[in-house]
């Protein structure tokens, strides 16, 4: 499932049906949701991979999918809000790995995919909105893991060197690599950042601090969480373990799951992981580049599923997890920034190996979406008071 805000702030939800057809639910200005709408294509999409939906420079959405034929396709939303048919972008890509699509400094989009030959490729959108053909960025990468691509906001010499992209991948040799885009828009070659990381899990890369430095977070083969910090434009430090991190006995972290790292309302980061005992832990950034020690949150959760952590309208965080009993639970951060150690049940009977999708609507209240064991799509909505309603069925019969 993919969720995205339209230019008017209303949400759209995209799902691929068991019949391989792409469908869309749209939220009206009133906040009500309409029924699932088919997005018209006779060929099938893999129903195990969510589409990638992003806003272009005009605020309109584009949806990207790789078909079962290995070809990359794109749907574009018109100025009117209507959607056109699927447009062929070409290629022969692994159909179980979604493309990565991000906006560059001028608002045009770029789509990144690793080919079946292990080479990283890129499609660029021109200022006119037209798309070019796939450009090789070289390399030899696992074709089962997408790259991580983020906008660099680092400030240098009084100039904002903002909006250039950086792409991160773990190579077949276990080292972390990075491609950087120059101010001209040109891309450099892959730079090794070292390490020996599991190559089936991508890093988590987020901006941190007042100058927009990037940080890259990975769970090591030894079960310890590490991070790299950017020290200047194009300059990075070496991998450092998170404060107080050791791995003794079973209380280590699964190296097949990425950590969840998000910014709280003060702009500092918090990182979340479930250990192999099913216990949820949290690290809080104490200051720029300085992390506190691991803080227990608790619970007994499936250890191969990361929590979903999002900010509400006041900037406070909520963490969502499905328990081993199939119920959805939520931890909320208080106005003091403290976390409650008792999860709040939101009830339900959900698959415990699939995380919910939670997003903020245009007024800042959250909504959480899950597909039930009966195949229907459900939604929980947060009221302006912060209270949560019961699960509402949106219908359908989804994988």
C-alpha cells in the first residue's frame, strides 16, 4: 500500500489487487473516502510490491511500478486531478523491487533502479516534465535491495548546497557506498564508506541538525546498531556504535530489519528497534551528533517487523506495532517528550508480520491503515482532540 497527499492536502491510497490491477482510494475535501477506483491497465502488476507515489514540482502525483514483464511504467495525475493511463518507461527490471523516486533541487523527479545485471540506473525528468531513458551509474549491487536516495541539505561556506541528491547502497562485498550529485546536477562515481554490512538490508538515511547534515544508520552483522555522520559536503566520518551499544546474549537486534529513525518536534532524532526478544527500544539524540543510551519502551513484539513512527500535528511522535496477538497497539510521546511504557490497544485482528501505514492528513491528525485477515482495507482516524476512533472498513479484497 502507498499513501500520498494530493496538492490540496487530501490523501490517496494505492493498492494492487489480487487480480494484479492497481486501484486507488481518494479522500474528498470533507475528509470522507470514496470507493476503490481501478487505474486501467490490462496487464498485471506484482501484488507483493506497493507502487511508488510521489509529488512532482507542480504538486501533482506520479505513480511508478515495475510490471510482471519487467518494464517500468508510470501513471501521471493531470492538473485537473484526473489520472492518465500507464506510460511505458522501458527497461528490464526485477519485478519484486520497487523503484526509488525522489525530487531533485529544482523539483524534477529522478527514478533509481538496480538492474538484473547489478548496475545502478537512473531516469531523470526534464524541466519540461518529459522523461529521458535509463542512464547507467555503474557498480555491482544486489538486485534485490533498492538504493536509498535523499536530498542533501548541507550548508557550506555560507552557501546553501541544498537539494542535491545522494544515493546509498550496500555492495556485494558488504561495504556501504555513496554516490553524490554535484551542484551542476552531474553524478560522481561510487565512494566507499567502509564497513561489513548485511547486503540484503538498505541503510536508513535522514537529515539531522540545523545544517541538514545526513546520518546513515545500519544494523551490523553482530546485532549492534551503528551510524555514520556527515561532517561537511561530501565528507563523512566512520561508522560509530550507538551510545552504550553492546550485544550480549539474545538481546541483540535482527540484522535483517532496518531501524526506524525520525525527527521529533525539537528537530532532534529518535531511533527505534525491536530486539530478538521482542522488546522495543529507543535512542534519543541529546544534541547535534550526540546520542543518549538505549531506553527501554517494552512489549513483546514480532522481531522482524519494525515499528511505524510518525509525528502528529503538535510534532509529538506515536509508534504503532501489531502484537503477537494480532491487535494494533500505540505508544504516544507526551508533551513533556516522555514516552509512556504501556502500549495503548487499538484492538482489531491484524496480520502480525505486516506493519500498518500511518500518515498525517492536511490538518495534522493521523490516520493508520491496515489490511485485515479478511482482505479488507481498514482505517483508524485520529480526532482533533487526539483521541482515536475504531477501525473503519474501506472494503476490498486485498492481498
